[in-house]
C-alpha cells in the first residue's frame, strides 16, 4: 500500500463535490476550519445541483479528475457525502492516483472513493467532509490535520465496547455499511481477506442492517475478515420498542465468525468523527484499535 507524501502547512488542498448537493452555509464553516492549515482550492461548481447530485456526472467527474491529476494539489477533500460516487467509478483511471499519490479525505458515500483508492494501492483518509468539519469538536479537526501531516501512526482508539473477543491484525478497510454492501459484485468491491473492517451507518433500521450484513455474509465477504470495528449508527433505531438495536443485530450476526468485534468508535455521522488511515495496518485486540501505520509517509 502506497502512503502519499505528508502535507505541510499552506499546501494546496482541493475541495470537490463528487456526490450530493453542498449547502453553502455548512461549506463555509468547514472551509474556514480547513483554511487554518491549507490553501483551499475550489470553484463555485461545488455548489451545482441536479436533483440529488452536486451537478451532472460529467462535471463532477471532470472536477475530481482535475484535482487528482493536478501536481500542485496535495490532498483532495470531499465537500459532502450523500450519493453519487458509484456513478463516477467507471470514469476514474487508477493511474491518475498512482502517478501522483495524494490523500483523498471523506466518509459516508466517499467510501466508494476509498474502495477505488484501495484498488489502486494508495492509502486514504476516512474522515470528515467539509460540511461536517465546521460542526465537530476541535479534537476531531486536529485528528484530521495530524493524520495528513504526520508519518507517525495516530493514537489508538481505546475504551471500545467488546462484542466478540479475539485478536486481529490487517489493513483497515470499509466505511459506510450501505456503500460496502452496494460495491459487492462490482470491480471496486473491497478486498477484505485479512482486513479489519470498519462500518458505520445513518438512517437504516435494524432489519435493513441485518439484510446488508446477510448479503455480505452470503457473498463470502466476511470469510477471511480479521476483525470488525463499528463506528456510529445514527438514527438506526426501530419504531418498535421490542425490536433489537442496530448494535445488537450486528453482534448477533457477526459473533459466530470467531473474530474480534467492537463498537463505540467515534467515527461516522455522529457528534464525533475521528479521522483514521484507510488502508493502513492496524491491530484489534480487546477494547483497543491500534494503528501500526499512518496514512502518509
């Protein structure tokens, strides 16, 4: 796995909108946080809208390709998640990233870009999008800057809740559960053999989470996974008080695998979103996820 060069203060960082429409107010707050460290490069195209997308496919793809190919740009930060990146994957040549490796930052729908980067063999950053960055605690912004600028592994995530005991070591992969599931059967499906799988979600009821996990299990995706780390599952409760919680469903489905499973990582759509190195080697044991590599070199 190639780790892109670390960033320095005032490096140029491109903000792109490859997925859902971007609200100007939320964007402005997040852009101000990002601008504390970097020269933020974007155009008004990020505010385009076509239905549930931030502009048409051709415009979003061209913007993304330009940012990845530009040698002056040292990282690509997504403005927002939402939906739309899967539509762009066939037009993204891995050679773009391999010719000039740089971190791609985002989460939620951006999970599809992390999958694309992983297939190219380049580490990325599962972390806040710009519209979320302005609402997060200072510690979360600091975790993003540290991950982009330091070749040292980030601090471990400790105090997690153990749903299934064990020890696993491998490369961190995954992100949004719906996106991980939707990529199954495509050329960009995550290669999970020996991986520690990160999962988070928003707005999916427990039976839909069960369905997604069952599809992954039936596809064989979990056959050689080394461990599972669960982030936030926001607004995933059922209206029926007798129904199991999302975490209960996941524990029940994955406990028989005999691998470590933990919940409570401050990652995803909640009030926290710790940036973590996607594609880096990690160790999961007990209530602690230890990072053995950074996202950058």
